[in-house]
């Protein structure tokens, strides 16, 4: 059985593209966590120095708004990266359902 080099090349390129996509995603999440932890810690510290209680400093809405807004971007990036593997949106699920309905008589 001979493997077609063009198919092998296409598979390799698809796999490489997928790995690059995952690398970018994990990099984005790492930067998200690092930047938000540093900024939130700084804002909480600043509030504590200003005289707020620890509870007031922690639950200050402005201290964590960046987590929320950037989190929305992370959610879209997550969907973009993993949408191929979602339960109802991947090709194998569609093929399986088509075969299932074709076998019903």
C-alpha cells in the first residue's frame, strides 16, 4: 500500500497549522493570567495603601474589570481554537449522524 505524498503533506500542514493555533492560544491564556494577576495585585495593594479594608480592596469592581473584558476575548479565542472539536460542530459528528439517519428506514 503506497501512501500518497500529497495527502501526507496535506495532513502534515493541517497538523502543523493546528499546533500553531494551539501555541498561540496557550500563549494568549498565559499572558492573560500573568497580566491580570499583576495588575489586580497592584490595584488591590494601591487600595490597601489608600486605607480601604482588605474586603473593600478585593471586591472593588474596577480591580477586576479587565479580567471580565479580556475574558470575553479569551472566550472567542477558545471557541476559534477548539470549535473543530465541539460536540455538535465537528465533521465526524455530522458524518455519524448522516449514517445514522441513512440506516433508519
